C-alpha cells in the first residue's frame, strides 16, 4: 500500500478500509512511515473525521500494538471508569475504593494533568511515597491481592497511542473525536475489563464545551467500547464550576479522604455515589444502578471504602500516616483570602480560568516536564448559587508564590456575581 494514497483518500473524505488503517499505524510504529506523513494523516482525520467502523479499526490496531491484559484468572467482573477531565474532578480517588470494597475488580490506568485539567496520577503522587509507575507484573499482583490498583500507562500498554498522542499534541490535532476515542479506548480496553463507566464532562472547565459535542463524544466512546464486548454506561456531567470544594493535588486527596470518612456531603459526593453505584452494578454486585448507589453509601457509612483506600495507599508504597492524619502534610507558604467585593449571589465560576490560575500557583503543568507543587490550589467556601455579603470569604488561595494581589484579582475575574439567585444547573445532564 502507498501511504500518500491513503492520506489523499482520507483528505478527500473517503472511507478507509481496516487494512489501510492497520498498514498506516503499524508502519508508523515500525518507523517505515515518518512523522511528517503521520502528521498529515492525523490532520486529514481532524478535518474529515472517521466513521464509527473506521474508529473501531483505529482503536483495534492501537490496542493490539501492545499487551492486552488477561484478568480472567481473577474471579469477578472487572470494571473501570473514565472521565474526560475537568477542574476539581477527583472522583477516581473515591469511587475506586468504594467499588473494590463492594467486591468489584478495579484495574484503573489513569493519566496526568495537562493544561487546565488535573490528573489522577498527580493527585495520588501527592501522597508521600505513593507509586503509580508500577510494572505490569506489580499491577497484576496488586489487583490479585486487594482487587484494585491505580497506575499510569506502562510501556507495554498501547504503545501506538503514546507515540501518536505525542505527535497530536504538537500538531494541533488533539480535538478530534475519532482520535480522542481511539486514544482513550485503546488504553481502557487493554485493561481486560468487562464493564466501563464513562463520565463525559461538559461546560467551561471541560474538554467539550457544549452538550452536543459531549453527547457526540459519549456516544462514540460507548459504541467503540461495546464493539469490543465491554458493557458501558455513559453520563454527561456538569463542569461549569469546579467539582467539590478543593482544587489542587493534595487538596483533592484531602477532600477525597473527607468523603470516604463520611465527613463531606456535596455535589462531588453525589456524583461519586452515582459513578461508584454504576460500577457496582456493572460488576454484578447489585441488580440495578439504584441498588449500587445504596450499597456505595453503605460502604462509606461503615468505613469499608475508607479502609480500602488505606489498603491501596499501603500496597502502592504510600505513607498511610498522611491519610490517617492529614494535618501532618506540609503547609504552603501563603494562604490568601479572596473576599467578595459586593452583596448578592455567585452566578458563575469559570472552571477553565480557575484551572489556568491553578497552573500559575504551581498546581498544574503546561508541559509534561513541568514540576507540580502538590500543596498549591484553592479551597472554596462559596459556590454558584450561594448568597454572599461584601467581605465574605469566597475562597482561599494556597501557594508558595508571594503574589497576593495578582492572584486575587485573577481569581475574582473568573467569578460573576448577580443580584438574584441563579437557576440551578443539573449535576448530571443525561445518561447514555
């Protein structure tokens, strides 16, 4: 086959055969197709899209470019969750131990934060000693032992995705639904799972800003997942304000600990119970999602989910004492209070702008090589819909960087106020 002919065919909006897609991707992995031709191929997909069948074929060749885990020797159904990412989205830290405490096997391969969104691996690594770079063998042993493990993508898992994503990142081809779907699903399907819960975010802090785009992504992800025999339920959820009250790596671990200890009940808690309840249902431990949610709440109340989080931390070399006594954690050099400039209500919090400000505090990265300060972030005392008086503390900014006036000004620029209480937006827009 001729790589140029395949590029032209896709550039002209024609449908590629499975064999053509396999030839092109395998050629790139082996080095016979250079970066510049793959870049052109990716840009053709970006502009002309792919059919669902083409996307399945692309996912398949990326999936089988590396190891696909066989967990059939471990009793029980295997279920994972994927979130498309946002600000303050620490659901994995809560739902993985809940689902595992219910007896579901949870092999979870997660990612790092880049840009305004946070990453599960960065949050876990804010726990002193916690290791996410386990080998495939260590990953499997941990799952056998405690039923759950949270790691990053290994060199053996979907290496084609690693190589292609690095190229997408520097060629302006990240925002393509077929390429997003193939990237996500090649990693998730490699886990050897039977069920998958998708949390597709929509709004200012989401990758997909509109409900229509989020729904399109969710439907495509679900189609691919089920084409490989994985039972899948997707939710479109709200990312028009940060999720929960804590944003920043250690701060999000802290909020997760509070939820697991049954000390916090907010919209984050509600979403965690929905996602965990769905995992429990797909894992065969409840007859309905609703029953799964009831069991999820019970596992928080009886302390079993919290105990499972301690087990995860201990088995991945984390210092459990920081989970049991979070006040041990180092404090940031500065805590700046953001006070309301007026009476009224908070009508909007721009999650994207909050996430970008978090990077300036040290809580995130723009390049994969940037160093994160795990202490940096925000604690929210007021959220959208809350009434405020002049001088009320909306949030606290935590950082080691002494630039109080600048940070407070930028924070307030991300907030909108009104003289009346805004309409309440749904936490979950729809399920698919």
